[in-house]
C-alpha cells in the first residue's frame, strides 16, 4: 500500500485517467482504471506515470494487456483493446520543449527517408554554425574599421621626380 506522502507527491494530474470508467464488474459495481489496476496488483499511480512517458500506441498496448489480465475477475463488456486508446488519451502528456520550427520540420519530414532527414539536419546545423562564426568575426573586426584614418602630410604632397646621377652630364658654363 502506498503511503500518504507518496500519493500526495504525485498530485492530481492522473485523476481523469485513474477515475475513468472501465465498465461494471459481475456484481454491477463500477470499475475504474484505478480499481482495475489494483485488482491486477499494479500500483495505479506508478503505472499511470509509466504510461505517460510511453508513446500513445505503446501505452495503449500496455494498458490493454493489463486490462486483459482481469479475465479472472468477470467484467461485463470488457474489450481491452477497444478501451485502452480512449483511456490513454486522458493521461497528461509531458510538455514538448522543442522549438516551433523543429516541430514543423519533424511533421514535414518524410518518414521513409530518415537518413536524408538526418543529413539535412546535419548540414543545416553546420551552416548555422558557420554563419554564426562569420557574424562574430565581423563584429569583432568592425570597431577597428569604423575610425577614419587621417592622411598624413607626406601622403598629400606630390612626390618629386626621381633624380638619377648615372649618365648625367654637368651643364656647360
């Protein structure tokens, strides 16, 4: 049996799932997911936590197998495979922290070509990295180029023609 501290820590996020109706037992008593899991000797809150972390299809299969174990306890109108998917939909889903553009890309990516998608992501990441490096290098060099240089007086004066002493004749007086 779970202690009060353990159940208080879990909160109420699984209440919709755990208190959802599975059907009636042979005595006409309503059977919830909580009571069904308890009847197969599974901790309901722990199982709900495990099912939340699984993909919906796998979670539905796991729940259907647990509900199928109720065969020794007669339950009227119990079809585990049919009941599992709607019950799994009642579980809270962990928040998805992926950026929006990655979610859109993942939905648009072809499922038949995972290698192509992986290569595209690698190339895109490389290009983004190179653009970031280029931008950083440009921003580090920009302050030294923003100060205009003053031309020196020697640069402004016109250069004197070259004088050559070779082959020069002295003027006649």
